[in-house]
């Protein structure tokens, strides 16, 4: 699991950096009870995901933030969510 998570993070972090961080990290909702039962550490070293609670559906939630990412202002978020930007992103 660790090599896959590291690769996914690397790819998504690179994309985010190249596009002015439209997202600031990755949120995992662990539906597999095997992970929930065996990976009980609050922080997963090597992949940098941390436990943040339980989703309304019940599975554990884990998050990792991309290096260099910062929270956006409400105006920046509105621009990211504008229909024009979404269409440009989908068609790029």
C-alpha cells in the first residue's frame, strides 16, 4: 500500500503545484476494514497521512497536505469553482 500511496501523492502533488494548487491535499476514506484494523497509528510515516476522524458513513478519514500548499481566500475558491475554469481544466 505504501508504494501506491507515495506514487499517487507524487503525481497529484505535481499536478497541484503546476496548476496553482486547485486542491491542497488528499483525503482518504478507508472503507477496507483490514486497513482500519491493522493500521491503527495516528500518523502513517513514509506516506505522511494523518488520522482526522470518522466520516458520517463510518470509515476512518486520513489526510495529507501537499508541500507548499496554502489555504485559498473565498474569492480564490470561487474562481477555482467557476464554470469557465472547470471546463478549461477538463479539456486541457
